[in-house]
């Protein structure tokens, strides 16, 4: 039996853990920690597990196999380090951490602990993503030349906690949102080095002066593949969805468009007419991780993948914060710079 604890429930994605464990007989949630007493009481009742104010007590009492992380963003890096020091695997909601210094420490701690560190990049789990990856692997689209992603999100301002508006505790829009599409770009292209530039702006939240509500990452790989990856907190409040996330992948032989909200994939090539595929439901976001642990295998979102996407997102965030362009990136086989 795989014993899992949840460290922090400050983001709604904490529900991914419960949903992914609900139907399993080989893994179970045994406890949670959350500093906010109201959140702690509510989530503990929802998940039916004992709860603690401090993640150190959680680790000591339950000695888990896996630590899931959905805490305040600025606290996540230290939780990951403490989990690895305790000999646990780490399964984190994004972002994994909020500074490059924390990431370097996680890289070193993971190597010492020899445990998995995986970030739940749930876009990979949707059928349009799996299908476009197969198109790429089969050479249907040719060499990937351009990737363009749009990621509008509803702000839902009244429900956001105070830490969300502070740069130190939030960590920036690129590290929070665009990291998903950075992961997709690396996953689809296999790119390992290149240059990037990050941009961000506060267009409509001047009453939250440390907060950026729109951001863009421009990536170029040495292979020639390029990407424009955009996210914002301006999804229309009256829309029935949180965000209409889309991606276009352009290759030398064809083009594919992923519509994650509608769960569909459109593609066409120079020799095949356009085809629209309506896709089935996604698997629970953390299923891949527990399937891998049970099988003694590397999770599909591997440690190397998780560290690589996190590093590029943090470099892009640093670029946006400092105004520094053409930042070089170079990833080894472990996702390190």
C-alpha cells in the first residue's frame, strides 16, 4: 500500500489528489497539513483524514511514501525539500517552487534521496495532447517549427487569498500558468537548449501593484523550433468556463490545433484534408504517478521533465522581472541547467 499525505490545500488543485486516489486499492491518502485553520478543518472533513497545522508533524506522524503538495506557492519549495529529506517521493501541483535557488536545492536533494519529483502537468493527461504527441512521434506533422499557446484564466478576485497578490508568495504568472505550455513545448519537440525571453504586465490590477495579470514567453530552441506561450487572468467573468485553453502546433508537413476546453483536436497535412476529433474524458490528474509507482516505473511526467519545465518557467519569470532578454537555457538528461 502506498501511503500518501497532502501538504497544503491553498489551491483548488488539492482535489486532484483525492480524485486520483478515490478508486485505488493500492494507494491511500492518510493525512494532510494546512496552516490556515479554516481551510484545514474544511478540507480534512472533505477528505476524511487527520489534519495538522505543520507539515513537519504530518511527516513525522505518518512517515508517508508520497508527499502531495498544494500549499501556498511560496511555501512549496521548502516542503519539497523536507519531503525528500524524509525519503518521500514528491508529487506537486504546479508550481513546484518559486525561485531558482529553491530549484537548485531540490535538484541536489532529489539526487541524494533518489526519489521521484513530479509536477502534475495535467494538460498531458488529456486525449488531444496524447494524440498530437503520437502525430509528432509518427512524423505526420514533420519537424515542429512553431508552437503557439493561449491560456486565459478567470481571476475570481474575491476568492483569492492575500498571498496570491504578493510577488514573493505567488511567484509570478509565468511560473504559475505558462509552465504548463513550456512543458508541452519540451515534450513535443524534445528541445534541450536555446534562448528565451519573458514578458509580463499589470494591465487591470493596479490596486494589486505586485501582481501581473498577463504574460508571454518567447522560446527558441537550437533545433529551430520556436514558441509563443501566453497566459492571462482576463478570461471573461460571464463565460461558463474558467479558461478556453488552446495550442497550435505547426510542422513542416502539417498543423494540429488542441482545444482543451472543448476536448478536441483538429489537424491537417499537405496530403490529408482537415480532420476534427472529439476526444474522451481525461484520466484523474495524478493517476499516472501512482500507476508508475505501483509498476516500479518512472512516471510519465518524470523528474527530469518536471525540473526542466520548472527551470525554464523560472528563467522566463526572472527575464520578465528584470527586463533581460535572450536568456540562454541548456538542459542535461536530468532536466538541469
